[in-house]
């Protein structure tokens, strides 16, 4: 990831209309899931970005037929390899998901040892499915048992949020190879929701919420026509940027179903918006919000990116807010607020969660940010927009890797953002 620095003059007024980009992540997940279907899976209206090309390239390398006549289609029946070659362009997330999908299809799959060596948290998940693992010529080769049976998997709590997201996807993917699988403590993430929707469309029976789902596999998954949804992360980012400053914008193709829980929370906090079919209009005249008071159980159902947004809103709220954030991520999410002068107290809640108290309202001061992840980059971007003065954000590709051309789109809306290259 290249280091880049952007400059933002805060409190700019945003106005105009936005059409959301298609989700890059959803496109990749659907293509990888297509490995399991005997007939073609077609990804309709995929995003036009080079990162999707890296994914299709490795799928083609292992034998999948990839066509780009009308969207992008994967013909998984032609796959001849069950081992992933060394690759430096794809993320560990993608490589491990491809590996798990090959394992679910063929009952055997290999992955370079260097890719998976640090992911010891996957061991109890693999053991729950009866998977045996061998090391062969610097490859980790996994084998599913030949006899299918029902099983139950509980994801360990002592892992970072990113690890839990990937572990949830691996567990759900392997569940398609068994009979009936109960999975507990899945990560509340957009990635997991996307894979559930894709597998459901392919014929897999999935019931329950993220705290406990029951998966009933089918003898054969069917290929599907997958219409890529608009990026819900991008929609939330536009909505939050207007909320923390001022503006009046319309967002077309707004994914209300996937964001309904967070939009309700923002509405309760005082963010002003209306939704007519798939067009959301958000307008904000001032920064007067009510505090956020979360329970621990509520926080366990919220994606971390939502906590980034709620944290910044809390810094502008009239009173003390209480949030619960995953222990490994709390510093990344709240440190941008502290840099802007917001009073933040972090207390231990349990071995895996921190209680965060944010005292508002504060006038955010401009500063310099060096975010380490997507969640912290979103916090920094929102803080810079809410601040008076000029801020700098380094490592801004943490945002660009998720949202193509996002900075130029924000500039067209009136955001005073400089120094980016797209």
C-alpha cells in the first residue's frame, strides 16, 4: 500500500448528488464463491478497477474459465488445481478465502505456508470440521474427512476483528461441504453478510443471526446471476461526512437494507435525512447531536466501521457517550479524536472489549493523522472534515483501496481536499 498525504480544510459545505460505486468486495466474494458451482456464476455490473483483475487472474490460473462478455463470469467446473500458487498481489483475506473454497469443493486444498503461518486462530475452526493439515514442500495442505456429518463451531473470542471476519467466512464456506452446521459468534461484518447472501442465492439454507447461524448444505450449489450491490461503506461515508460538518446531498441507490441499523442510530442521534425509495437525502445545518449509549451486547452486533462513525458523532454530541469497541481496534478508532482535542477515556470491560467514554461537545482542532487501517482512516477523514482549520492525513490509500475515485467525488461535492492522485 503506497503512502500518500492529503490535505483537508475542515467544515466545508457539501452539496450535490452522488451515485454510489458498485462494491469491489462483493464482486470478489461472489467470484470466489463461484468456485463451488458446477454451472457458471455471472457477476453483473462489476466495478471497473484493477484489483478485480488480480482476483480473476488467480482464478484463471487454477483452471477457472473467466469470461468478460457481459459482466464477469466464472466457470468453476473447469478448475483443475486445488492449490494456490504464491501470490503477492492479492490480500491474505482473498487467498485464504479461495483456499477454503477449494477445500470445500475438492476436500483437499493447499496454500503457501507463508500466507497462513500467522493464522493459528483458524486451527480450532478446522478441527471442528474434522480437517487434518499436513506440511508439504512449504505448502499447508488441508484435508476434509470423507464422511460428512453435522457439526458445531464456536469462533474463539480472543482474536482481532479482522481475524474474526476471516474466520467467519472460512467457517461458513466449509459449512457448505457438510450436512448441518451451527456456527456461533460470527463477526458482524459486511463481508459475512455478502457471503451469506451469495450462498443463499446458490441454494444453501442459512438461518439465524451473526451470534448463531445454522447452515444446511445442498448436494450441489447452483451458478447464479449476481447483481453487485452498491457499496454500503461508501454510502455510510458520504452520509457521515455531511453529518459531521454541514451540507445537503442526495445519494442514489442507497443500500438501506444493509445500513438500516446504523441509519436508525444516526437518526436517533440527530442526523437529519430522509429516504424515498432508494434515494437518501441528508442535510445538516448544525452539529447538535444526542449522546450514544451502547450496551455490550449491542456493540457485538455492530461492524467496526459503524463504531468509527459513531465515535466521531459522539465527540460532537451534547454530553457523555458510552461505546464498547473491540480491544485490538479501540486505539485505532479513537486516537484521531484524541488528536483533535476530544476528551476520550478507555476502560477495560472484559478481556476482549474496551468501554469507551467520549465527552462532548468538542470543537475539533485541525491536526495531522497517520491512520493504520481502514477504520482509523475513516475516523481521521471524519475528524478532519469536522475540524476548524487544515488537517493532513497520511496513508490515505487505506480509504482509496476500498473506495475507487472517492476523493475526486468528494471534491465535486465541495469538500476542500487536496493532494490526492486518482
